[in-house]
C-alpha cells in the first residue's frame, strides 16, 4: 500500500507513511467516513430550511453545540408535517378504483 501511494498517489514516502498511520490508528481511522457523513447530514439540515433562513441556520451551527441527534430532529421536524399532510390527503381523497375491464 505504501508503494502504491508513492507511485500512483505521487506522495512522498513520508507523507504516504503518515497517511497509512492515520488510517490504521484506532482513534482516527473512522474520521474520513464520519466527516463525510457529517457533511451530508448538515447539508440536509441546511437544505431543509427555506433559502432565506439558511444563513441564520448556519450561524446557529457556529454558535451552538449542535449534535447529530439535534440535526436529525431538525430534519424530521421539517419533514414530518409534510408527511402528515400527504397521509391525510390520501385518507381524505383515496384513489378511485378502476372498474374491471370487460373480458
């Protein structure tokens, strides 16, 4: 793997060794995946707000100690009312059944 990072990745041997050390370390090896998933979670949270409120929401992210649980709650809080409306519409206006076509 080290040789691959040096030859294909074009890293110096020292940099490639440091990257492997980072990936193999029990504390840091999940960092890359957690960072990527965290970014996706925050993107959904920011996108759930109306465009004019996104800057305020981002400011809140910088000011408050927000956790993944509070972000998921925010996403669900925004999406839940819409889901209720869709379910209610389906209940109040059920799809009409098609009559059987003559054989």
